């Protein structure tokens, strides 16, 4: 297969982790006989510095004509001025919107070998295997807002949702649940928020088409608690944008580290293979504190590559091979610093990438 992959390395540790992901894609191409071409584009802080905007037009155009987009991370203290006109994060939100990526899939699976890397008790973690689906192009991230300027004393954001926006993401989540354990948990704050009451009403209506699903509606505050109290009880969780953002950082601790969680953002734009043109990124940020030191964990980005192959290229065998290779490296006791515990071998970003590549080739 031929595929064009746009790489948005971004800021901080972004370039380091996407380099390792690219290494893995090259190994997959070699081993399974594919041709992947990479197109590096600017987005985020570096794009502000070099092009004067966090999301240059040519980046959007390149992404639109690609089969998939691989993203590292954006942001850093350099661009964190309160009165800044543009921000790295604006580029990220902009590309999500431009590609209509309304569903963000964040699978949370505990790797057995990492049980001791989590701060949560082993018996609570046993059996954790969930898929969080976060709505990605609506809610407070994109609703009308007012910034308080230098002398302003009022600011607001609006958590705005329309019925079709809720319908499409809930349907996607319901379909995903049908292919798993047939359990769907919808998260809202319907006891307080109007947008959540719409969310719940639409969800109930959509799910009437899925009589086989076991459905639960949970308030977001309670969900935050249940996630660490009985995480193994959940299968597919669907939530609006901001709730999903917060809950998945929390859920990442179930997998041992933020450095382990991949994500896939999908919408209704199709690529030349008639599969969704998706954006794949680790859920972690740009970690400016450790950028350039070669110690970041590349596994979330490498696992994002597995999702890319699966969802945007239909290469299930190749995706599974990457996941198995990661598992096997962890099984041998090799770790990056963020998931280290006693008795393991701690390696840097590149060595971790090399080891996964080696496993893939053998
Ligand atoms: C994420 C991140 C982003 C978000 C930030 C960097 C804008 O936290 O992908 O979860 O809030 O969506
Ligand atoms: Mg987040």
C-alpha cells in the first residue's frame, strides 16, 4: 500500500517522540512491503515563530490531502503569554476543526507489566480495558467566548452543543461498544448544565437504536470518582469535549503513565483508501521541562501509529504487530524514566524506539 502521512512534530518533546514513531513506520513499511511517504509540516509554537501563525494554510492543505496525520505535541512556556494573540494550542484546535475530527478515541488498557508504575492499587487496576470517546469539535472549546483583556473584569466560555453534533459522536461510540463488551457509559452534568440535558436527551434517543447495549448515564463528578474506584467496570465511555479532556488525563494514570496513552481523532472526511482521514497523537503534552534531553517516553506516539495503521489504512496485522512489539519490550523489563520502578532497565527515547523496531523486525 502507498500512503501519505503528514507529520506535525510540534514543540517540546514532540519532535523526539515523532522521530521514534516514524522509525517504527519505516520498519513496518520494510517488513510488510508498504510505501509510506512523510510530509513534515509546521503547527503550534514553532509555526508561530517561523510563519507567524499557529496553523499555516499550507499545513491545513497538506493534512487535507493526506491519508493520515501524525502529531507530536504543541505548546511551551515561550508562547504562554496571557495576552498573546495566537497560541500553539489554537493550531491544534484549528486542525481538529478543519478536518472535522469530531471523535477522539482514547483507549485505556493497563499493560500487566506496568501495574507497579501506577499509583493505584493493583486489585483496583486488574482488568482495566476501556475506550473513552471524547467529542472533539464542540462544547466550550469552540463556543462563543469573551476574553477579559488587560483591564477587563469579565470573561466567559460557552458550552454549546447541537443535536447533530451529539448524535454523530454517540452513534460512533455505540457502534464501538457493539464491537466490544456492549456496555456504554455516557457522561454529562445534566443536573446543572443545559447542554448536558440536551446531551442526555439526544443520547437516550440515539441509543434506542441499540437495544443490545447496556447503557448508563453518569454525572461527570461521579465519573471522576468511579474511574479510580472501579475502573474495570467500564467498557466504552462517551463524553463531551471538556469532560473527556479531564477524564482522560485521570484515566491515563490507570495505564501507568501519560506517556503510554495513544489517541485517534476521526471524523467524516475520507482518504484515498476510503477510510477516515484521522489525526493520531499521544494524549500527553509537549513536556517542555524534559524537552531535548532524550528521555521522553515515545510509546504513546508509537502506539498512536498502531491506531493510524488500523483506522486510516486498514492495516490491522501491522497495527497488532506494533502493539505486540511494545508489549514484548515492556515484558523484558525495559522502561523509560516515567514508568520506571525498581529492578527495571531505564533507557532513553531513541533506545526505546530501537528496541520496539528490533522486536518488530524479528
Ligand atoms: C489534549 C490536550 C489539548 C486539549 C490541549 C493541548 C489544547 O490537553 O489533547 O487532551 O485540551 O484538547
Ligand atoms: Mg488533555
